[in-house]
């Protein structure tokens, strides 16, 4: 069964108009946006959870974590994990790589579009190693895309 | 030939070694070894083991610019001809501030993939350029839109080349009780080469060796999709999502293509319309481990295909598959104070596929072990 041809156009218009109307409704409100719940990568977790050591596991706020030293110390490791998926905003970036990782976090929702030609089945995280192996995913028609 | 490929990889890495000690360079190296019970993913049930080595360098000359290089080699034990080298590079620009309400993302990538002699027909170059914009309205509404151009060219024959464009828009809304609703719609256009019906309507399938480019005509696919997704936490250490995707081709007069039993290597493997529903659970309940599991179901309708054992075009039909998949992944990350990151992982997946064509009735399970080093 095919959907009506005009339905995507209508939905696109709604998607463009809805944020505009919401921004008008929200004008003047003030919230601490850094600590608000948001889940743009769709894994069910708050993207703003703190992950100071960038291991992909959010820090437990009830535990005294031996975290990566803050920018006030001279012991900053400079490690950035582009795949961590959580904010580690307690560490102020020093190097260009750290600053770029922070910028990448702001565009995390712009990953592969779910229904695109190159998305394949968009299922399963693979093992994060390589895009050329068939079982690692990301390949279709002999063409492997990052 | 294999040693020459390794030497090229080594030379490329050594050329960049003076910058590896630079704080503005990030390096990722991974090794993976696995076994699959059905490598080709058809009724032939050919099993094989393999390993992959991958190296990626990211260089940030400025805080909003990234250049990257990728080199990767995959080796298969039984079907050694499938072993291949993939190399490429790209750039990413994010010329907006981290605390701005609008984020802009521009990227370009180029990859080249080379197989061994037996599969050299799949040697290809792939290039893409994308622009995306993401904005937030308050703290609970995020909007995104993107545009992508992609070109795939096979070096041995142009008849499988594909050029496509895609546009998409999406909105993510945080609902009460930490539920998130994400809705995405998109459109894509793809040019490909279809079998000429005026020739093959009366002549039998000559076989691949007798084909020439005059037997093909360029056609277009217009694809539309809609995909809602819901996600939420379960407690403090588990998250879950459910996603539905409906993709359909607006053209009612889609052409014909030649089939291939090399499922994942078929140029038409990703060109299907239909429905899918998937669900993924991610949990940190096991201390210091990341466990992820998922299930999914797909109904796929492919292009009209003239298979190798079919001789006349009126025998070609659109293959329909009903596929179920399950995966489980376990990761153990180690983040060192020295700045090194090491993560071993194990990954398992099971697939069951029922098809309108007996050739594609199959099941497959695979397991792989890997380790990643990052600095």
C-alpha cells in the first residue's frame, strides 16, 4: 500500500512550523538547559549526563568518582572520545581536538538519516571497528561508507 | 600485492607521524576477528572467519575543523577473494559555537575500496557531501534538517553506478516523564541503470559476459520515508527505544536489474521499499560494562530482478523478504589517566530471512571479538 504522495510534504511543513510556534510560546522563559533531559541520539539516556572520563558510561552522581582532573589542574589528559554520546562539560576543553569534540556533541542528531539510501538497515551498533567487514555493518552493494 | 598494500598504509601513517604527538591529533586503531555461519547471506550457507584492522587519524588544525584519514584491511579465510582494502579521507566543518541555539555541520568524504582479483568487479569509489543544521527551541524541542549528495562508481563497469541525493527533516520533543519522541521524514532521488525492456522483452538473458552498456537505460527512483521513534530511560541505568520506518518508492514504473546471489555485495542490496520496526535496550547494570541488545523485523520489496537462472524479462519479479534479526553487544571501556582509551568488545547477531525467492531463504549467526585503542 502506497502512502499518498502529498503526505510527506504536509508532514515536512508541520515539522518546520511546529518549532516556530513553540519558540514563540517559549520566548522569555529561562531554564538551565545544560542540565535538562534531552535524548537526541535516541538511546534512552539523558545526553547531558556527566561523563568526565569519556568512557561512554555516565558518572554516578551518588558516588565519589576519581574522574579526569578538571582544567584547573595541570594533569588534563587531553583524551576525547567522539563516540561517547554524553556531555563531559565539567572538563573545559584546551586543545583543538577537545573543542571540536564539544562541537560534535552539539550536532549529534545529524547522524545518518534513518530512511536514506545509505542507511542500510541502521540496526545494531556493530563492534565499532572497521566499515569494510560485512558483519560490521555500514556496507551495502560492496560499498562501505563511514 | 598484500604486502604492497600494507606498505602503503605504513607509509601514509609514517608521513603523518610527526603530527601524532600533537595534542590536536586523535588516533583510533582497532582489530576485530569473527566468524559468520552464512557469509554471502543466501541459501548457499557458506561460512567463513575473518579479521579486520582499521586505523583512523583525525587532525584538528582549528577548533571547528577536522581532517581525517582512514585505512582498513579485511581478510577472509575461505573466500579469500573477498578480502579488501578500504582507504579514504574527509573533512568536517562545524562553524558554530557550542553554546549557540543553532549548529551547522558540513562534511565531505571520499573512499576507495579494492577487492582481490576474484571480486575485482566490485572495486569502487564512493564520495559524498552533506550539510546539516540543528536548532533548539527552549530545552525540550530540537529540530534538524539535512541534505546529502552521494556518488558510487564501480571501476570495472559503469552499469552499476548510482548517484543520489537525499533531504530530511526531523524533530525531537522531550515529553513528560522523560519520554522522547523523534519524528523524521525524508525524500531521496537515485539514478541507476535499468535493463532495456525493448531488448530483453524479446531476447533471452545473455549472461553477464555478453552484456554491454547499450543494453541499459538510465532510470530514477523517488523514495519517501517517515520514521517515528520513541525512547526513554528505565530506571537510572537502562534505556530503551522503539523505531518504525516506512519507506516507499513513488514511481510505479520502476525498471529491471540483474540479480546477484552475493547478497551484501549486490549493488541493489539497499534499494528496497517497505516497513521495519526495531527496538534496542542499552544498560549499565553490569558495573563498568556497556551491554546493548536489540531485535528487529523488516518487510522488504526489492527492484524487479532478472536472476541468473531466468532467461526472459517477463520472469523477473520484485523479490519480497521478511527478515528478523537479534543482536547482543558487550563492551568494557578503560579510560586511562595517561589519555589512552582501550575497549574490548564482543558482538553476536542472528538473522532469519524468508524470501519469495528460494535463493534468499537463509539464516545466519555471527560472532566477533574486537578491541579498540584511542588516543
